[in-house]
C-alpha cells in the first residue's frame, strides 16, 4: 500500500512538472524543470531498497550494509539540477 501511494505521488509530481514544462511562460518552464528533477530523485530512491540503520561500509565478515550508489546519484542530480536552474 505504501509503495502504491509513493508511486502515485511520484507520478503526480512528474505530470505537474511536464504540464508546467509545456507552458509558454519562462517561470513555469523553470518550475517544471525543478519538479521534474525532484521526481527523478524520488524515482531513483524508489528503485532501491533503502536500509535504515545499516552501515555504509562493508565489514570483513559481510553482514548488512547500505548501498552508497543511490545517494551519490541523487546528490549528483541535485547539483546538476541547481546548475540548470
């Protein structure tokens, strides 16, 4: 149920961003690009199973660790989005 609600929210942010992107005013264009970048960041986080309380470093004995790639991708996307704006 939570995944369905999250997917609906990401879809709504994407559709609002696309609607604003297709408007003829420049402020709406910038706002639409910003909403689309937020939607992409949420989509990247939704594709990965996030682990709360897991260590970001792999220990010698293995165990439960967090994947550092999705936060790095989202951080890069935030920087690129700010540079575009």
